């Protein structure tokens, strides 16, 4: 799997969530994702970016484009150094929230993307990685 | 442009037409509630048409704000009609799992204004 292109957007304020959305929208359009696929990806960015801001205060979104045979992929990695997640499986459950939200951020993002992976430990921050693939 | 200025609010006949920009940031979304409710009481209109035709994504925060705004407008005695949601937005919001409560939705702003006009006529004939 080759990495073609990459970039990052720091998430420190609420306005940065919109900047992250814009950056990803541009990359997705350049990669040739359709309107609905782009809307799925950008919505996932919004949910995951907001999680970073809400639970950790700040963090970073790193994006890169991937190539795997006949498939092009977009990978988005949301890293924060916040309190971490006690129970990752619980956090992926529908309607589970510790932040007063609707608890649809993580399970929703999982449905919108092709792959979602969470690395987290209490006190060591959280990294959520999502990917979307498209056949060339 | 300030968050509140990014939202257009104009009076059309007996309703307020509130148009959201394509990719509003959180402060713009937060401004929606106050702008809409202030204008409701200042203009003495009977409802709100929320035009989402420019909107590119509806995430959980945006959807919750829209649903709450509709509920608040209801408490003030008005009605909210959501108009013009794009297919890609409807698909994505449904997959994400968001709902807009029991808010009425129509395809276009034209439909929304027709609907609001018809209901007003109905009310008049009842009197």
C-alpha cells in the first residue's frame, strides 16, 4: 500500500472543525469521490473532529491518500492527548455518550466510512483512524 | 463575515425565510437559534421556512440545533418547515443516525411558501 499525498489540520478551536471539513472535501473531490461519498467522508470528519475538540480540547487530523492495487483510499487519523477512552467497545455502542452529546459520533462515523479503528488508553489519548476506498 | 451575518433571514409574506450557508461552522449554527427566534418575535410571522438547499452536510450538532430550533419556534406558537435538503445530505444524515424530530420537510422553498400560504388561508376561512 503506497502513500501518495498527505497533510494535517490542527484542531484547537471549534472553527478548526470547519477547516478540517474543508481540507478533506478538497482532497476527496480531487480523488474523484462522488457527491454522496464526499458527504459521508466530510460528515465523519465533522463528528470525529468534534469529538477531539469536545473530549480532549485539542488534537490533530492527519490525512493521507492510499493506493492498494486497483483501489484509491483516503485515510483520516484523529489524534488527541485527552483523557482517552475507558472502554472502546462501549464507545462504539449506539447512544453511548459521556460528553452530553447524542452518542452517535463514533458509531455514526463507522457506518459512514469503510473502516474505523480506535487506539486508546485512559490517560494516553485517543487515535481514531478511518478509511474510505474507491475503485479506480 | 460574522456568524450571524452568514445566515440570511428575510420576511416573505407571513413567514420568515431563513437560509443557511453551505458549510456553516459551529458558531454560525449556534447563531441560527437566536437569529430565528428574535426575528420570529420582531416580525410577528406565523412560522419559519428553513432553507437547507445550500447545505452540504448535516452532522449531529447541526441536526440537533435544527430540531431544537423547530421545537422552540413551536413553543412560541409558530411552525417550522424545512426545505430543500439535498439527496446526498438526506442519505448521509440518515446513515449517521440523525433525525429532525417531527419537523415538516418539503422539497423546495416554493413548496414551503405554498404550504404556509395554504394554511393561513385555511385559518382565515375558519374564523
